[in-house]
C-alpha cells in the first residue's frame, strides 16, 4: 500500500469518527442540553475549534506538501476560510474570549458552503456541467481520495466546517 493510500485511510477513518462524534454531540445538546457532555463541550468549545482547525491545516498540508496533491481553486478557497479559524481559535484560547467563536462561525459557514459545492462537483453526475476552473490535474472534480464510498477531501473539509459551526453555536449560546 502506498503512502497516499495509507494516509487517505487514516484521514477517512478520522473523518468518519468525527462525523459520528458530531452527531452524538448534536443529539446530546438538543435532547439533554444540561448533561455533562453538553456542558463540557460548551466550556471548551474554543479549544475544540482551535484543535480541529489546526488538525485540518496539518491534513491539508500533508496532502499538498508531502503527497504533492495540487489543490484546485476550490480547495484554496476552503483553506482561506479554514486557516484564519485556527489563529482566531488559538488567540481566543489564550485570551479566554468565547466571542471569537462568532468569527469562526462565520468563516466556517462560508467554508462549508464552498465544501458542499466542491463535493457536489465531485460526486454528482452533473459535475461536468458545473463550472470550476482549476490548475490541478483533474480539476475540482478530480477525486484524489475516496474512502468508505463517500469520503473525499471536500467531504473531510465539509465535516470539519460543520463541526466547527456546531461548536461555535454551542460555545456562543447562553
């Protein structure tokens, strides 16, 4: 098995586990908003946002710098929304400011929309008719990674953005 297949499997499994965790946190927060898990997530939302954003930066750099996958234009746009979230989250952790989650929420909603569009371009049968000018081989519709039949790089990013949106909302709620 080549390095990119091993890394793809690791990131694919990580994304799947993150999706399960996202659903559990969402369920518990809606059904049991005062349980210890909901309180814990609310208390450390800024920390989790920062950790997730830095993990995603690491992942994106592994793909582009180590595995030499050329990011397409939509990947770059997603990075534009992701990278500041890590810095904002880190500063928010240091100065203990949960209001910074408003910025990560905004960036992540926009990033999630781009990720969703990118995922549709990759997976939909109409992808040839959807516009995307890209420098990378295969363009925005190229699939470098496909794990579990649905997890691609844009799905990884979409999962991350949706989780950051959820964490930001939980952290901002009074």
